[in-house]
């Protein structure tokens, strides 16, 4: 258990509304990631962070923004949600201490539906 | 171009038999890592096994082994003695070198494995 929680776990919203998803970790990991999972696409990276206030874009960043004002929280914001952003969103951390693999550990996911 | 290709959308195997899940990758980076994750129907992502590009031996973790053929750019997952609990979606992923990339992972589309009793 890498101590990752995501909130909310489920959300239904309407097109055009802003949405913020929160990822919280308790183990002081430097690297955090947001992915989305859609059928036929596996997981795709949206944004990632390599430290407080240090973030960068992934392959599907359009329509999303992120913020990391403290180590434990990584927020993903959809400024104006669209139906194409209906997906399952996973947060992940990169654990530099667990093993030499530096594998990523994932949160439980947030299922977002945009009507 | 696809960096990770999993050509088997679905696979079926009888309980107690072995099964191989295919994964091919594309990279020009000489230093990379390959991961397999399992996603059961409950939705969580579970790390299974890792293979580094410079590792001389194929990785093994319990009933999981990785058939790494570097020249063919393939990293197939072998599950021995399948169990009903192995029924899940399996994802292959690659991490390319470079701290500037944040060690991001690129995932394949996944293979849905069903273990029949």
C-alpha cells in the first residue's frame, strides 16, 4: 500500500462545469502522475509532477490543468468538462525507495461521467 | 506509432495451465524498462514484474516470468499454473530513460485474460 487516496471516487457532472480531482499521498513521494483509462487505449498520461510547483504535460493534456502546492496533494482540474473527458482517472506515484525498479504505484481511481 | 503493442484483446486459459500474454515495444533508447500490471475487475492497478533493458536474465516473480527477447523487442508475460484469481486485464508498459521525461510510463491497450475452471 503506497498510501494513495483519490477523491472523489465517483462523480457525475454536466458539460461545461469545472471539476477538480484530488490525489493525496502520505509518504512524501516526489513524483506524481495523472492518467486516464479508456477502452482500447490503456492508460494515457495527462500530466505529471516532479516536485512542489513542478509539473509537465503528458500525451493527452489538452483540457486539463494540474497544481501541486504541497508534496502530498496533486490536483487535476477540468476547467470546462466535456463528454470526451468521461473516463476513469488514476493517480500514481513513483516510489524511489521500494525497490530498484522505481515502479509506479496507483491509486484506486476516480470514475468521472460528463453528461 | 504505437510504442507498446498488445495484440491479444482477449485470452482464455484452463485453470492450472500456463499462458503467455504478448507485448512488443518500440524504442530507440538503449536504456528502458518494461513493466507488467494486472487490473482485476475491482479496478486497481497491481504491479507484477519488471525487466530492465540491460538485465541479462529474464525476470521472474513467483508464477510470473517475463520472456524478454531484446532483438525482437518483445517482453511477453508468462503465467504458470493459472488460477481463477488470475482472471483480469493485463497491461504491458514501458519506461524510457530520461529524468526530464519524469520516467513516465507508456501503456499498451491491455489483454483481458479469463481463466476457466
